[in-house]
């Protein structure tokens, strides 16, 4: 692909128009790239790698152009990481298996499966399941009675899905657990009394749910995940959680029952959020925080218990001063 | 079901006896209920929903009766959540599949399976396994050699069980891992030396183990889970942990090897407990705490490292004061 | 086995040579051992059990000899836990099933499987997979296209492996997820843009990966796990993490993308490490810490955010003093 073609695909401009016909063979990292590779610089931590790179061309923010080593061609864009993502997609278009239904799958005769589906070995598909066009159901997946999946969904090996309505272009990674009963019981001296879990999990479009993550069905009403939300591995989402659009939930977070997240909320890794809270749209919570209060929209919080980031940092500075002054 | 019938089933009393013949069609949440639905109020956070509810009847604590909107029938009980649980059970009795053994399961001829069992597709059941009456083994479960399950157990899809003795009315959620080797090795400069894991997992009666949770077999002696204990999703229970009766272990907790919990211990979400500790009966640990010491019975602890709740709160107040006074 | 034979196998010496012919029937814990059992004392917490033990013989550090109860034979070694591990291995040599390939497995004709392999029921093995001699692939495992496993590997039930090169003597526990896409996307107001994940997972020799743990494939380049490293249950290892030799990663840790660990690094349970960091060889991080900075080799860190252990402890002492002095 010529650099001009790449630039057009990724929304970047050539620093030097005379590089337009330079041919790029592959994408690579700054430190591994060779002279026909395209690399990128996004995280400033890697500026030294940029200065020493042998890449033929690099995608960078215009501000970084002065640090470019001699002879490296430059593609300029205010969003180098997004542009790299688009370049990598161009070099490595997603492949998927041809349509196929395994003779070792167990599919209920009442299930409806769309055109072009791939159903792997040892998959189970229950009564009245509806699966859209272009599905890719990997080996050993278990799709329970009445589940609906939209078009172009991918379900990873060993995933289990029950009591769920899932939109289009959703990807469940291996070992995902969707739709099991939530943790609901009334505590009683004579033994806990189970609260029947009657709701569903409703998942929008363009969503990824990471490996071994769990999303419980609603107790009453539904657990909902808004379109465009990405959930990493080993995340726990309790019953009746409502999550908006475009949220990012990093690995090993836990969100307790009935908590509501607005749109574009970001939770760093291992964050815990207590139940029955409201986290406003565009709020951000630093990794490993423990959230025990509502967070207003657009605020950044941190700590255990979590507090606004400014308060956390001011407290940390002051405590350090106090500690410095104290003589033991 | 008439309100009088419901009241009898759930241990509540009618605020107004003349409501006895009112017919309830379903249970619902306060905000979604219609005029033939039964709702409940337990968490005071939802009192506004109570005042605005369109439910036909509501289960409440007698103290909340004055806040009831006009025309709503009231069922009074000191334990509204438990009563709701019983009402929901009455409207939605647990259903289970009819007895059936899949022709696509692999069951060792020496295994003994009780009456009325349902064995799903692609299940494996090993040598000398004993499974009680009324078992419900969902698809893709793997029950290893010599495992014993009592009556009325349910094993979720993709669960694996080995080296385990399990009582009656136990439910394992999808992806549960029971009986694998614990994390046991001697550190040595020439490479770690594995310590053979020789014990079992012994699980009592009326227990639920949440999705993708892990319980390791004992190194020597057994890992034990007392009757009536509920474990949420993604919990880690190390080798030789001893857990008493009626404990509640919320999602993503980790309990390190050889630690002992008494009866009715409650661990909030994401709590970590170090190894070789004793947590007394009825102790409670707040979410996300890190426990490094023994906790006496009935105490409430919090923090990292965890300390008695009172100490934690006093410290927090004082530190806030110190920080307020400090000028930067 | 005679005590002299045991001593030779485990690198210990008899406290009293006249005990050489004493016959040991089994290994056991101090509190459960009977008079023909061999126990050990390593953790000083259990010294009381040692003084009261009914074991016939005990493996101990020479310093503990004075606390031995009357009549108990003693095996002396500076490393009692390692010696116990070797003794237990002698009494309980690892057993494995005979060579066998299930007629209910789905193995691609192009896959190469070494001598003596056991392939369980409902296993899937993809195109061009290479599996070494002595493999033990348990039921329901899914080995994706092109994966390579060395000799004497064991893959637990319901594990999924893709895009991976795995060495010899590697054990994957049940439900392990290896090689799925990492959490990589560029954030964009019009919807996140997926960054194609193009790398592999490269795993050395003599490694254990605990139940339900996840290791993502590299985005570009590989995620690598050095030989002799042990990973516990429910651990998350992000894309492009590089881990050295002999590391110990305790349960529920999370290591974010591109972070590098040297050799013999120890992370306690529930530790979180941010992305793009360097943790030096032989560094140790206390359980539940949140690491946000590089850690130099051999240092011990703790806290949230993590700091050198000495700083953490000094700070804790001083803060306690300040709090004591403050009057409310």
C-alpha cells in the first residue's frame, strides 16, 4: 500500500507530499519496525524509541515531528492511535470462518439461525433461540432457551448465555457468563431465602465483553449494557446494573447490583462500585478505587473510599508534609 | 392470588383486613408495578418510588405505612425483603427440566446417578461418581472421578468438579472450578518444587457458588464450605480454607490458604483475606478491605490493612481535620 | 519407606541415626498425623501443633529440634517445606491417564499429536496444531488453529488456547483463557476503533497457570511468560506483558498491558500493576497493592498507590502518632 493510500484510509496527512508513493508492507512497533514498515507514536513514554526507530514511516502527532529521526516518512494526525488502528485494520482485515454448522453441535429444532452462520463443535443452542445473520459461535458455547442474538455476533468458546437479548456486532470472549441468577437472597436466621431472579440481560450493539467476565440477569427488570461499551476480562456486573453507551470497564472491576452508569464512563482496572449508586456520564474512576457514593458527571475520582481526584491528590500532598515533619 | 393468600404465605399482615380479597397478578418493582402488581420497599433509598408507586399492593415495614400513597394496599412485616422473596417464589416457582440423560453425554459405566436426574449435552461424568436424586447437570459440565453429589444439586454449564464431596441442594453456577490443585510449591533457587495437593473440597448443604468462582482442593486435609453459605461470582477460595455455616462471600473476594471463617461471616465485594488467619463468627468485613490479622467474632472491620470499623472511621475523621489545618 | 530412604530422597539428615529403619506409611499434617506418619513444621505459627503432634516423624529446621515432643523422630533440613514437598511427591507420585484419544474429540486431520497423549472427550483441536509427547488434554479443552504445545503439557477442562506457543511441562488449569484479543481500541467520539491484535502468547517451560486466569495475546509482538513462573487462579495478564523466569503471581492479580516483570518477581494476591511499567527482578509487592510506578530490582513495595515497604511502614507509624495526638 502506498503512503498516500494509507494516509487516505486513516485520516492523516503526509508531512512531505513527495513521500506519497513510498510503499508500506506492514505495520510494526517502533522498536521492531524495518524500513518498509509503518509504526506509530502515541504514548510519549516511547519517544526515545521514536528517535531510534528504523521504521520506514511513522504515524505521529504534528507536535512530535521535530523529534523524527532522519529519513523517516511522517504521517501527521491529531489522533495517532486511532489512525494506527485504522492502518492495522487495513493490513489485517478481520477474517472469519465460512458458513458451517457442525454435525457435533446440538441445536434445538425450534431455534432460528440466520444466513452465513458458523456454529462450532459441541455448541448447544436451546429452544426458541434466535441468532442473526453472520453469527460466529465458537466451540462449546452454550446458548440457553429463548436467547436472542443480533447480526454479526461472535460468541467465544465455553461462553454461556441465558435470559439475554443481545444486539448486533456483539462479541463475547471465551468463558463469558451472561444471564445467570444474581446474588439475591434475604438473610434470615433460619437460612437465607432465595429471591427469584426474574429479569434478563439486555445488551446493545457494537459491544465487547472480555474473557471470563460475568453479567447477572436482573432480579426484576433487566441488567442493561448500552451500545458501544467495552468490558475487559474478569469483570463482575451485578443484577440490575444499568450501563450507558460507550463505557469502558477495565479488567477485574466489580459493579454491584442496581448501580447505574451514564454514558462514556471509564472505570480503571480493579475498581469496585457499591450497589444502588449513580455514576454520571463521562465520569472517570482511577484504577483500584472503591466507590461508595454517587459521582457527578464528568468528574474524576480516586481512592478508597473514592473521592474527587483533586481532593485525593491534595490530601496525599498534605499527609506527606505532615509525615515529613513528624519526628519519631 | 388474593392478598390474604399472599399474606399467609409470606408471614405478613394486612394493614386493612378489607383488602383480603384483592387479587394480585404478579410481583414487580415499585417504579414498574401496575395496579394488579405486588411490590416491596426495603432499602429506604427507594422511598420516593414508594410514594409515587402505581402498585396495587406493597410489602413494607410498619414504620413506612404513613408514607404510603392513597389507595395502595399494604402488607406489613418487619422483614419486607424476605417476605418479598417468598412472594416471588410463590409467583415464580423454580422450574427444572424433566428427567433426561443426553445421548451426547459421556457417562462412565461405574457412575451411579439418582432418580429423576437431568444430564445435559456434552456432560462428562467420571469413574465411580455418585450423583443423588433430582440432579440437574447442565451442558458441558465435567464431573471428575470419584466425585459425590447429594440430592437436588444443580451444576451449571462449563463447571468442572474434581476431588469433591458435595451435599444436598447445592448449586454451582456456570464456569465454577472446584477441586483443582491449590497454589502449593516450595520456593527453591533451582526451580519451585510442587507440593502434591492431596485433599478434597467438602461442601455442605443448601449452598450456592457463583459463576467462574474457584475453590481449590486441600493440600492435606480438606477445603470445607459450611451449609447455608452463599458465594458470589469470581471468588477465589484457597486450599484448606475452612468456612463455617451461613457465610456470605460477595463477588471477587479472595481467601488465601488455610484461613478459617466461623459461621455467618460476611465479606463485602473484593475483600482479600491473607492466609492462616481466623475470622470469628458473625464478623463482617467491608468491601475492598485487605485483612491481615485475625478478626474476633461479631466485629466489623474495614480498611487496607483492615482494622476495626470504629478505628477506621475515627482515623479518617482525624486525618481529615489534620489535612484541613495544614496549609500548603 | 524407611526414614533413611526418605531422608535420602528429600535432602534431610536424621537427628538420631538409630531412627534409620523406622517405617513411614504416609505424610500428614502435624495435627492429624498418627504414629506411622511423617509431618513437617515450616510456618512458626504451627509450633504448638508441633509440640502436641502424634506424628511418628517430623521434618523440621534444626533450630526447632529443642521443641520436639518426646519420642518423635526428626528429619533436619534448612528447607523443611521443600523437603516435605519431595516427601509427598515420593508417597504420591503424580498419576496420569494412559494414552487414549477419545472418539468424542474433534481433531483436525492436519494436527500433529505426540506419543502417549491422552485426549479427553469433547476436546477440539484445530488446524496445524502441534502437541508434544505425553500431553494430557482434559475434557472440553479447545486448542485453536496453529497452537503449539511442547512435551508433557496438561490442559485442564474447559480451557481455551489460541495464538500461542507453549513450552514443555506446562500446566493450564481448568477454565484458563489464553490468546484472546487484548483490550485494545482507540477512543473516538464516533465510537471506539478496534486495534487489531496481531501478536501471540509465548509461554516457556515448567509453568502453571491457575484456574480461570486470562492471558491476552500481544497487540503487536508477543505476551511472554518466562520459564518456571507460577500463576494462581483468576489472574489477568494484559497484552504485551513480558514476565521473566520464576515469577509468582498470586490469585486475582491484574497486570496491565505492556508492563515488564523481571525474574523472580512476587506479586501478592489482588495486586494491580498499571500498564507500561518495569518491575525489577526479585522485586516483591505486598498483597492488594496498586503499582503505578516502576519498581527497582529486589525492592519490596506496598500500598495504594504502592511505595517502598519501609516508607509505607514509616508513614503508617507516623500517621498513627498524629491521629493519637489529635483531639476531636
